[in-house]
C-alpha cells in the first residue's frame, strides 16, 4: 500500500515539472519563432515547433539540476505574470 505522503510528493513533483516546462517553453517558443535564419516561408512551422520542443526537452533537465522546488515556482497570478515575463524575454532574444 502506498502512503499518502508519497503520493502527495509525487503530485507535487509532477506539478513542479509541468510548471517548469511551461516556463521554459514560454521563453523558447517565441525565441525560435523569431530567429532570423528560421524566418520566412523557407522553414515550415512544424520544423520550428519541433526545434522548440527539442530545446525545451533539453533545457528542462538542466533547470531541474538546479534547486527548483514547488516553493520556488509561484502559483496563481504570479505564475501567469512569470509566463508573460518569460514570453517577453523570448521575444527579445528572438529579435536580437
């Protein structure tokens, strides 16, 4: 029989992983979409989104290697504000 504490820890870990993946992809997707050498109709959207997904999959374990816990990722409106901030940073990096 599994203890409820272990289940709660797994739920918290999966929630942290999901939120971290959203934050990383919020920065990576706009950056890849606006890269000059991937611009125009020469590169299909499927390739751009595949590259975004691959970069997200590669960057999430790097972020998890740091000290990322449920307490360090905000919730509610603060999480939404972090998504907006990461998207703005992604747009800026893509334009640069």
